[in-house]
C-alpha cells in the first residue's frame, strides 16, 4: 500500500502548523468527510479530488490498522477527470450531420447544421458520461509523518501539487509548503546561523562566461538552483576527494553516482541530454557537457549509511526522490513489525538526504566556498585524459 510496498517516489512538504499529539479517530473522520466520490460539484476544470484509504482505487474505509502506522497517517489522493473520447465525439457528430443534411439540395451540410450536429453529439456524450464511463481515476499515495511534521507525496512532478495542498488544507486546516532545494537550504542554514548567506546566494560561475541566470528558475527570489550546484558538487567530491563523507551526526555515508544523469544548459540554448549507464559521470560525453556549462538536473544515487543501502534518483530543484529502493524489512518480524520497520526506513532515507545536503550547505554558505569553487573550476578545466 502506497509508501509501504515497492519503490518510493516522493516530494516533501512541510506542514505549516503544530504536529499532532497523535493520529486518532478525528483524523480518520476528516479523511472520511473528504473521501473521493463524495464531492458532487467538480472544480472549474472538471476535475474532482478526494481521499482514499489505499487498498484500491475505490477504497474509502479508513481505519487504525490500515492508515495509522508507526506515527504516520497514510492515505491517497484520488483525482477524477472526465475526458470525453474525441474519436467517439467525431463519430457521433458525423452521424448527426448526415441525418441533418440528408435533404439538402446541394448535398452539403450548412455551417449551422455542422454546429448543431456537434452540439447534439456533445450532449449525447455528456449524458452517457453521467454514469462515470468516461471518468479516469488516478491515486497518488500520501504519508504524514507526525515525528517530522512533514508530508510525503508520491510523485516527482508538480502537476497535482495544487490539488494536494488545497484538499489537505480543507481537510486538516493546515497549509503545505513544498520543501524544494532553496527552501530546504534555508531551513538547514538556520541550524548554523547561515541564513543570510542563502539570501545573498547567486548561481556560482563554474566555467568561464557562466550565465548569471538559470533558464528553468523563473522566480528571481528562488534559490532552487542550489540543488543543481549540490549535484555537481557530489560529482566533484566523489571524483576528487572520496566516496565517503562524514555527516553532522557523526555517521558516514558512502555514495556513488549511478544509472542515470540528466544535464541541461542553464542558458536554455544547447538543450539537454540524458545519459543512462552504470557510471554515467565517468563517460567522456558527460564530462564535456559540464565543461560546456551544463548543470545536473537529475542524477541516480546509491547511498550506504548505518549499513543500510538506498538506490534512488534525486531531482535537483525539488529534491524529489524517484524510484527509491529501500533496505528489506526484518524477515523475523511479523506483518505489523515489517510496516513499522518500513516507516523507520523512510525516515532514515529522508534523514540521510538531509544530512548529505547539509554537508554541502555548510561549505556552500560559509567562507570555505570560494576555495571549494576554485577547486571545482580547476577540476572542470582538466582534460579528459587527466580526468580518467
């Protein structure tokens, strides 16, 4: 069910409000009040949203055993979209048009008849649609962790984010704030009194004549470009320094960039490229791309911390996690114990990514960054032969 089986994909959201003392009947009742299928009036774009309990697309039976696991509240966002089939609309229109124009002396349909035929066809389809035959339903898992007071949303695309945040606020009375690269950098910088440095941050010039603007960052106040710099720094660190990094809590993480790499020109001029390989950063074409000024937008990572291994894809600007493979649960545990263990593994994954990002932030927003940047600039200038 949702985050408790298979690979994990998610965006993170901060709940703007106090964490619940515990999840209880009140939370389940609120989910039930806003369950999928209860809404009778669709939004302006014809889309209906509601919560489901997670077992299947029609499950609205919320309960403790199913939806409250190890200090987390688990449910799903269902999005119902009415989409009238275009091919059937055209067929109905043709049938109606033939009937309307059969007695025309010219043998051709008039403009008025064409409009009338199309309107009749649409009304026929809308009448048929009332029984739900043309409704498309999609569920996306949601997990609210009481310990961190964060919500994980099972997607990396921002397509359904507005629907999630709107319905969550209607249901629980709290706004959600997406934890993007810039926002998380600021939150972590507060721990080290470095928030001023985040406010003052501008894109780093890794190569000569680097663009001062990032094409995919439309908002001048956004600091989400820090996520692109983070992924490039991981590449540099593992290539020059070590594959192991000491973290703030005293633990160590061993990391490898693997499987996939997506790079894009920050000027929006030379396009993007996606490289799929066991070690994509070792390929000459990947190095030529960053030497030309392209920045990573997505990279595959293998992380090992506290003897647990995680495989995932990390998106730069949103810090969204794609297809994360978590360590297997304890085989000796019962079914409930395995679910509890899975919740802990999710927390460990999020904590590992935070600690890794914080290790970069402590360099990026301190006096040590200038020396680190110069090291990265020299690294990028090296020829392929020296880099191998």
